[in-house]
């Protein structure tokens, strides 16, 4: 019989101890795999916010990280608002009522305003204009596509577009009405909007957003900027058709402005962005944040340390499992010594005996590792719908952390060999004549 056959026979002769050892390894590997894959998905969820068609966010003075979390991921609450007049500084003359280019218009390719503060059944409501889906892009750089309906028009005040997760969770369809609530799920109910478009899934935070026409958002109770005492708001332009008049500009504010900086002649867009960011941050009106830089900082400060802690804990589980190989083989050393004596009497070399014990350990490690790998991916697949709903990234059985997983099984085999060295060396040094005399 060849050496792997002998090692397999030894495993079969001790089914309970061998099975428990392999099971402990499998559970340890499953935890490691699930941790690695989940960590990779979390990083992917945050990185997905870096490719949405804008490279700068402008908002009220405060924490730039909070501005990014609130604007990109719909996490946390807005810092404050900035005035409509400041938003107009990014618009060209053709889009301003005074026909004059804004202060930052030359450095701006696209400027999309957003307003926050409302919810619809736990999902954030974002007031914006048609440029959000007309000029920005998905996380993969492609234009937004609609699974049903279309983008709202700026003159359709009470129209809304919803993300794929919102539509699936709340069973909303094109034409359905929905009424946001002010400030929280249990806040005052606003006037109803209607769904005119449902986005295709983007696997970004956009899937969890409820986007409404900013004009209708402004007309809701509590959304108009209060005026100083004795100052009256100027009359807005006449309503189109039978609809309401838009809110006067003097009473408008925006939560954030999503900017795609322009490429000035002879200068790369990145340099334009840095110059514009410096100019904005030196003023008193607002701050500018670069989403990519803030996301990288978030990963470095929070996500990666947490991932390392979880990985350390699960690695200790694998280490304990590897010790199980040592305990299992040392526990059966008496039986192994008799087998070794018989093998040596039949002409086996000491190196063959050593190799047989190590092969047995490798078989247990590989078997337990493969079972654990399948189990770990099964865990990710089982919680995949929850991850997709809350993190906005695709999660399934084939989700992976390729580099880390590629090193896992070889590392486990090496650990098993180290754990088996003690019983292997004991078998290598066994006194054959003593065991043969004892058995006679």
C-alpha cells in the first residue's frame, strides 16, 4: 500500500477523533473565510461611492467625513445647509437669472444640488433636479438606467425616482403615490409624490435612495428658509398650468452640491479640483470635500482595524483547531507506535513513517479546509440579501477575497504540518524491537 493509502487507513481507524479534528478545522476556516469576504464586501461598499460621476462635494462648514457619509451613503444627519445664492456661484450665465457666470462656473462641469431631511419608511429622501440622473453616472461610470419609467422632469414638481432596493422592499411601482415624513419616520407627513421611474440596480447607495423633484421638496411644510422680521419674500414666477408656484430663491437652501470639476485648458481635472477646493475652503460660506480621499481615510481609520481584529480572533480559532491535530495524533500515539513497529518490521524506512504521519495531518487539514471554505461562502450567501439591502453591494456564494483566500489553504496545510511534527518525530524515533517484543 502506498503512503497516502496508509495515512487514509489510519484516519478511518479513528473516525471519531479524526472527524472532530476535521470539523474543528472546518469551523475555524469557515469563520476566517466569512470574515475575509465580508470585509472585502464592506470595503467594496464604501469604494462604490467613489465613482458616481462627481469628484467633489460642497456643503456647510464642519466635518468633511460627515459630509461624505451623509451625501454619498445617506448615513448620519446633515451638518447644516448652504444658501441658494452660493449654489448659483457654480452655474454658468445661461442657468442664472441675472445672466452672469458664477464665481466658480469656469471650474465646474456639472453642479447638482441635493436637499435632505425627510424619510420614507426608513429610506432617505433626497430632493434634487433632473441633472442627478441625466448628468451624473452610476458607480461603474455608466449612465443611470431605468428598470421602469423614466427620469423626472424639472417642471413636474411632485415626481420621484426610487432606487432598486426601495422598490423591492416597499413593493412600489411606477405611478404609485408616496408621502415622505419630515425629519424621521414618525415625523409630520408631507404632500404625496408619485413614482415616475425605478432605477436598475447599481449596487451602490443609490439603490437605497428616494429621489424627489427639488421643487416639490421646497414646497413642503418646514422646508422654506425663514426670512428676517419685516422682510417679505418676492413673488416667484407664475405657476405652469394649474400647479403651485415654485419657492422664491431667497427662501431656498441646499444640503450639498455634487460637483464634477471641469478640465481647464492645459490642466488635468485633478489639479482643477484641488484649486477649487482650496478656494472654497478658504472662504466662510462652505467647505469642499473630496469623496475619494475621505473614503480612503474612513477605510484606514475604521474598516481595516476592525477587519484585522476580527481576522485575529478567527485566526486564533484556526490555531486552536490545528492544535486539535496535535492532540488527536498524540492521543493515538500508543496505537500508532504498534503500527510503526509493524511497518518497520515489514521493511518501511524511518522516512516513510515520518511522511505517513505528515500526510495524515495534511489530509485532515485539506479536508477540513475545503469543507470550511464551502461553509464560509455558504454563510456569506445566506446573509447576502441582508448585506445587499443594508450595504448596497452584491453578496453571494461566489463573493470572494481572492488573494487572502488563496493563501488560506496553503497556510492551513503548513500549520497542520507543524502541529503534526511532534507525533511524527515520535513515530520516527520509535524503538521497534521493544514494541515487537511487547506485542509478542
